């Protein structure tokens, strides 16, 4: 029978046999899958694993620093790369969602490739691919949304072999494996977060100023979801910065500022999703807090669309 403990034991043994003294490189995203993959590989081959964690400037507020610390705490050999400026530059003036995805995906591969070339004798690329990712990329009808996330194209380019220890697992099994290896709960219970990050939650063109506004609003939303014990009850949540300004009033001043949309959904696989029926009082508090604290925002709305026909992300 499958248990997290037996999976860890047999997988670590298999990885040891498969990899021997070979060196492996892996891109960490801050998400559950890549993190669990890293810890498994670390148990098998230790310092022969090098992890690269890229800050594309589109992560949640404080996320890069927080997660990097977690990774170090887990004993991972991790290189943090600050590539914010480079991504902002490449994205300047671009507003088409697919174009933004392509730019972010390519930027990510370029940075990772550069880091990999600084290292010697790398033979393998570790990836946090899980079973649904494989199904998704095989399906003809489903749109392939995660191609860049798993650094597609890199293995051929760099002549690397792929090692994907989670390829037969579902998300809940990955989480159980992570807990079995004593990984922090907050890392394991983290909501899914798209590879292009806030890049597809700042609707339209991206500027560092807009990213900062969104990070501040999103941070309040995430904190309060945790405070009110609602975080674990939804599949995924986040704030979106709409490219819409509207009129408001502050004191006796007229304001003309951005609108934030809040999104929270329940789901089991992200293929279909229902909008989460968060309590009114909670939404009222979040809205007040965002409008009072985040400069540049004077209006908050809640997304009550389900998937299909809406998608979870707005872009
Ligand atoms: P949608 O918006 O298609 O999202 O309902 C379904 C799930 O996929 C995530 N998502 C992405 N993940 N790169 C990713 O790695 C992407 O470009 C991307 N677009 C959407 C989304 O957050 C949700 O979990």
C-alpha cells in the first residue's frame, strides 16, 4: 500500500541508485511541488543538488526573502537570483496576456540557463512535475498553461537528463510526502500560484509601481485570510489590479484611483472552480483595510464568477 513514509524511503533509495555522484540542478518556485522535489533530492544526494530560486519581481510581497529563508532552513543548497529589473524592463509596455507569459517564461529560462552554466558537470535537471501536469500537457482540448513553469526546452538545450520523482503523484499526495519529511506546514499548505505570478494579476501593462500597489493589497488579503482561518478553506485566492480608475472621495477631496478585485475559489483540481462564499463581514473588513492602507486604490470588488466559463486568473 502507498504511504508517504514508504514513498519517501523507496524514492530516496531509487534516486541514490539512479544519480550516484551526478550533479543535479533544480528551479525552485516557492510552490509545493518544486519544494518537495528539492527536499527529496537533497535527502538522496545532498550537496550534489543545486537549487536556483529566481525573483522575477512578480512574487507576493516579501515572498522571495521569506521562502529563501525557509529553503536555507531546510538545508537546501540554494542560489537566490534577483532578476527584478531585467523582467520589468522586458515587460515594459506589453499588455497582451500571452505575450507577457512568453516574456516571463523566456526570461526565467535565460536566468536559469545562466546560473546553470556557472556550475560544472551538471548532468540532470530536477523538476517538480506531478501527474496532473503530465495529463494536462497530453490533453488536446485543455490549454497548455504551465509549459514554462517546468522550464520546457532547457533539458535539450543544456543536454540534461530529467529527474522527476513526483511524476506519479497527485497534489494531496505531494503534500503528505512533504509533511512526512517534516517540511513547514505553511510551505506545504500554500495555495497554487501561477509561474508568471503577479504578472498576470496586474491586468494590462506592468510597471513596478503597479506591482507594488498589488503586492500591498494582496498582502492585506492574505494576512486576513489567515487571521480569520479562511486560508485553508479555499483552493486559491489573490488580488488583481484592474486597469480601471474610478472616482472616489476622501475627506473632501475627489480621488481618481485604481480598483482591486479580490478572487477566492474552491476547487479540487483547478479545472473547474466555484467562487468562494467568503463571509460578508470578512470581505467588508478586507475592503476597508485595503482602501485605507493602500495608496492608489479607492475601490475593491469581489469576483463572483465560477469556472467555467470564467477562469481562476483574469488573464
Ligand atoms: P485558470 O486561470 O486557467 O488557472 O483557471 C488554472 C490554474 O492554473 C494556474 N495558472 C498558471 N500556472 N502558469 C502557471 O504556472 C500560468 O501561466 C498559469 N495560468 C494560470 C492558476 O493560478 C490556477 O491555479
